[in-house]
C-alpha cells in the first residue's frame, strides 16, 4: 500500500478529525444519556439540598476536589495523544461519570444490594465483604454504560481500545471527584457537623491519596477491555480479562479490611495492590496504544517521505515514552523536543481534519514543523 493510500486508510479507520456533535435529537443514545444526567442531577439536588447545615463541608469538598481535578486533567491531556479525542466528547464522559453513574445508577443500586448482603450473610459478613461484592458490578458497569452511549453518539470517533482507555479514564475521574465530594458531605453528617473544615481536609487527604489507584484507573482498564470486545480490533479474551482485572482491583480496594483480616498483611496490602494496579494499567495502556500508534505512522508517513519530518521526530511522535526520551537526548533539550513533537502532532491532526487533502491549515502546520526543525 502506498504512503498516501495508507494515510487515507488510517484517517478513515481512526475517525480522527470528525467533529463531535452532542445534540442528536433522532438518536436514542442521546435521550438515554440525557435521562441519566437528569436522573443523577435530580438525586444530587435531593441529597444535598435536604439541609443547609452541612453547606460548609460541601463547599469545602467542592473547592478541594475542584483543585485536585486540575493535575488530573493535565495528566490525562498528556495521555490523550496519538489520534486525540475532542474536548466535548471527553467532557460528556466526565459528566456521565460524575452525575449519572454515581447518582442515577450506583447510589440506589448499591443501597439495595448492600441490604441484600446484610440479610444473606449477616452484619459481620456485610461489613467485610458487601462493598467489594457490590461496587465492582454496579459502579464499573454503570460507568461503562456511559462509554456505550458515547459510542452511539460518536461511532466514528470511538473505535479503538485506546479510545476506550482515555474516555474511560475521564468517566472514572468524574465518578471519583463527585464521589469524593459525597464522602466529605457524609463525613460531616456522621460527625453531626462538628468542625466541618477539618473533616473536609481529612477526607481530602485520604481520598486524594488513594485516588491515584481508584476509579479513573478502574474505568480506564475496564473500558479499554470493553473496546477490545466491541471495537475494530477484536480481542475478546484480552477484553474480558481486562474488565475482570478492573473489577478485581475494585473488589480488593473496597474489601481490603476483609482480605487483610486485621493482621500484619493489612498494613502492606494497600501498597501491594497499588503496585499491581499500576503495572496492569501501564501494560493495558501500552497494548491499547498499538493500533493508534500505527495510525499515526501511516498518517505521517508521506510527510517523512517528503522530508518534512525526520525519522527521529517520526519515532517520537508515534512512539512510546522511551522514544520521546530518546528524542529529547537527540535534540539536547526537553523544551525543544516537546515543541517539535507537539508541532508534528498538530500537523497530523490538521491532515486528519482535512481528510488527507491539502488546505491552508495543513500548509501552516507543515510550515510550523519546518520552522521548529
């Protein structure tokens, strides 16, 4: 296949450059999405609007976890490379994860299932195991429903496991932040409103630290697995194992007390689980990025042939972290390498948006690569 033919195929298969249109009146997925957000929003109003006594804790939680959100968004923006997703699509995923998944699905479902486990196994059994037997099912599938609806809204944009990984991370991040605010509110209620600011800080410290290996991680792995089942790259066994891994991690985190049994293992267990989760996360990320990296190489191949992009930059923009580190050493400067990689990525984005045709935006992006080179 010629370089230009491979480029056009990559544009078609990736869907990169297709705009995201949220308002789709004739699409059932749009109305189900709105139903979820509306139901979640109504629950939020009822839950937090029942009393104004805990308003200081609620305001503190929103402020603290709003600030906590900033570095997360910066991190995920860095990961949204290769055939990057539009901001509107990612915002729709975050909104589902923050409003619909926890308040429309998880909160009522968890309440019902926790009562069932208490009746079946007794209070002690429920205290040790009910959370881990409930949340991985209700919460992971509730978050994943958002990905399914977004596929219905943007089928041309969500095609690979990497797409599922990035969008899943945003959905999980939304769930995580909104749930953390809920924990702040509930903590103030449990202490009968005493010293609400201190309570907010305590919850923020605990939930913020554990958030590194919490819902954003679970959903990224789970949704990548779901896309290995539903997407263009069919890897059913890999998809099922990834989804099960996310649910097992969720179970282990929620039922750490039951697993540790209160002995010496309980002290080391959080760190052991965190390490296993992070190793799995990076393994899934690396595997999920294979198709996307191939698309980028096909998309920029003609630019390499034309001498616009050299081989070292080509490897950096389409490669892994070690390739970008090698490129920084090659050009002897972190800032210079970053600007060149970003310029090459911008060129790829403009080529995709133009459908492989020559436009003034493509020419401008190409000139920028030449200027920085």
